[in-house]
C-alpha cells in the first residue's frame, strides 16, 4: 500500500487523541440553548439552520456576516441562467452538460463559462435586485478581482434565502433540476480532486442535498481512485488581496450548504474561515464537528464512532487488504466515522504492526487501523464486522 508516512514519532504523538462517538444518544436535543453551535477554536463561522416545517430558525450564529462564497455562488449562476427561460424551462444539451457537473461536482470550468458569458459581476447585481430572493448581504467580488466569482460576498442567512427561493418560489422545473443535481453530489470534485463530502454530507445520513465550497491555500486534492497525489489547486484560487477588503479573502474557507431530511425539511448553511496554514484535513474535521453539533430538525445521524487519522494519502480500499482496489485517499489527518472493524492483511509501519482494519461506512471501504489515532490495535467500543 503506497503511502507517504510521517514516521513512528508522528504516530506516537497522535495515538492518544480521543475518539468522538456519534449517534442520537451522543447528541441530546433538549432545546435551543442546549443545541447551540459548537465552533472549534481558531474557526470563524456564520451559521444558519432553518426548519421549513416549523417555519423558524433553530440555529443563528453570525448569520449576517459576509464570507467569500467560493463555489456556493454557483447556485446564483444557475438561477441566473434559468431565470425567465420560458414556460418549459428547456435547458439546451450543451448547458446541461455544464450545469450538471457544476452542481454535482463543483466544476470550476463551467462556472468560468457562465461568469464570463453572462456578465460577471452583473449576474450578482441581477440576483440581488430580485425581490423574490430577498438577499441582504450578497455583493459582487471586489473591483480588483472582477473575474473571481468565488470572491462574491455571501452570508449564512442569504444562503438560506437562496434555498428557500429554490424550494418554495422557483418554478417546478427550476427547483427540480437544481435539487436533483445537489442530491447527486459526488464525493470527489470535478476540477480539484478534493473530497467534498464534508459538513452536511458527513454529519447526516441521506436524504440530503448539498452545494459545498472551498477556497484558499490547501494542500493538493487526492480524491478518487485515479487521483494523483499532486492533484490540483484549491478552487477559486487567486493572488493575495492587495489591500484591505470588507470580506476576508485570505484565510482558507470551507463551506457546507444544503438541505437535510425528508422533503428538504431543514436548510443548513455553515460558512467557515480557518487559520492560515490549516490543512484541508483539519478544516474538513472542524467543519464536520461544527455541523454535527447543530440542531437540525429531520436529520438522521449516522451510527459509528469518530476517530482521528494520521499519515498522508491514506488509501481507502474495497477490502481489508493492501491489494484491494483503491477507492480514494483520505485528506491528511481527517476525522473518519468507523462503523465496525475486521481482521485482515497485516500492515507494518515500523515499529508498529496491525492486522485490524476499520470499515468506513460513509466511504464504503476500509483503512488499516494502523492509521487510526488510537493506542490499541483493536479500536475500543467498535464492534467486529459481521458481514
């Protein structure tokens, strides 16, 4: 199993990290105060959760604060294109071939096309002028960066407003096209080879629909069975701002937005900024912990136990052996949900040897327990796989 390792000293430093138990019993929901968002240290967040069934917010933390949108703005690019397209809202095949990967896999080339073809910042102006949307904090990119659609300003409450428009006011063909594609979100992003099933997609079982976003100086993406470790640069990358801006354009951003539960009951918007130098795996873990702490009516939480991992380019295999097909590689140091464990091929990373493998239900594959941050070969409180 080809992996780049930090070495035995690094492993010794991390094996004492505590695991975090998931499931309803570990997340009591006794009221608004008890369900306040838990924001990890060093993270700046804007959070909004709206229960469409009850017609009220269950979480609001800095929900009017502006963040650079990264790929969340692709929702507005899609709405702008579909606006007033006629009674049947027919989408030409060439546009369908762009829009579907843009919504499902966060394809940046498609976003570049719609941004440059339909007026750039004028798209955002058209959207903010639409009273049906009710946007209050959304604004075009700074004048110094007219081509960077990912620098559009957005807030958590505006993100909720966008989803409410799509679900409650948009023509049925528009609603169905957008939401059906968001429900088919792919784990690996189309352009960057980043694992985009963080936040909502990692915290809750389906049904959910997500549009994620990330921007900043992260390590290269390694998602997918064929993704090289070199990967591609983080989406919406741009030079450092030349002057102070109203919206932070420097710190790494990671956003998770979408709907959770039957009939899209809850709309969730989690926008986050992380300290300079934060790895993708740590940002992924932090937004996951924050999202799991939220009061999200209608959400079903996956069963299992959360553990930290160590090592870079850790392979997720179809079976508990190094010869099994590689499904993807984990972001370095990411926290993973372990459903069960099983004895498999012995893996050795001197001076450690381990025959146990962890099954990751959200990936549908296995990693060697040697890369799990736990002092024991056999993970505590994790059942043995029965199938």
